[in-house]
């Protein structure tokens, strides 16, 4: 009995940690982008990035702190998920690591825009077309690997599909949360591809990205809150433990 209680306590702690890491990553993303995005997305970023370097760099660093959180939560989830599907549990970790690598490249490209702005201003704003060309090349990296890029969205969506599929089959959390997350991941994946092949010409890409990304954000918030407040379903854990004990015998 003591061993069972200790096992349940371990699952409860894991659920709380994972929930907190999810929320931390989401909050850092929005806070960081709120600081640097208006400056770097402005048509006048060459004039404004370096004079506002403290704000830009602070925002990028704040957002970057969410990257280790994303990797850590997948590592904490792995021992839990592997009891139900080890291949998908490992796949979730791999895709989260891939996301972290993509985001690291994207953040470096954003920092390079600050240096480019400094060079541009030091030359008195001459050769603007040259600096704009370099800036566009740097921004293209973020447009593919950043939080709004196609490659990132594909990696994020595939990882999320693995997570919510295992959660749905295992019943570790209510199935309406898992189903919502699974459908939201498909919507994000489909929407990102359609946006990048110009299926919605004439419509703001920012608005479309928000429409397709909002459902998965809601799913992660619901999952986070549930894990912190309720944790994993004890009956799902107990049934798996009993099945494991039987297999060992």
C-alpha cells in the first residue's frame, strides 16, 4: 500500500511540474513577443532595432527561457507516456528537441537584426537597399524556423499529435481535453500548410495564423490547468500498474 501511495505521489508531482512548465512556456512566449515583435516587425526595423536593443534583447531572452521548459516537460512526461506507447513517447521528446533547435536558430537570427541595424545607422542610413536585402534574408530564417514559421508549426503539430493521441488512449486526462488537443494540432498543421501555399490570398496572414494557432493554445492551457489541479487519472495509472505487474509475473 505504501508503495502504491508513493507511486501516486510521484505521478502527482510530475503532473504539477509538467503543468507549470506548459504555462511558463506559453507566458514567456507572449511576454517576449510583446516586447520585441512591434520593433522587429516594423517596416522601419533598421532604424529602430539598435536604438531599442535593450527592449529587443530582453524580449528575445525572455522568450528563449521557454525553450528549456518545453524540452523539460517532454522529458518529465516520457516515463509516464512510455507505459502506454513508448515509440510515441520518445517521438514526442524528439520533436520537442527539434523545436528547441529551430527556435534557437530563429532567436539568433533576431539578434542579428540588432547588429544589422547598428551597422546601418553607423553608415548614416546610406545603401539602404543593401541592408534591407540582408535584413530580408535574415528575417526569412525566422519565417521558417520561428514560432510562426512553417517548419516550426509542422514539428510542433506532429509532436502535439503524438502527445494527445497517447493521452486519449491512456485516459490519463479527460478525453475531451485530449480530443480537443488532437483536433487543434491537425488544424494548426493544415492551416500552416494552406497559408504557405497562398490558399487564403487577400487575407491577413497574421489573422489566419491566430485563428489556426488559438485552438492548440487553448488545449495546452486546459491541459496545464487540469494537470496542476487534478493531475493524472488515478484509475488509469492503477490499471497500467496492475497490467505491468501481471506481465512481470
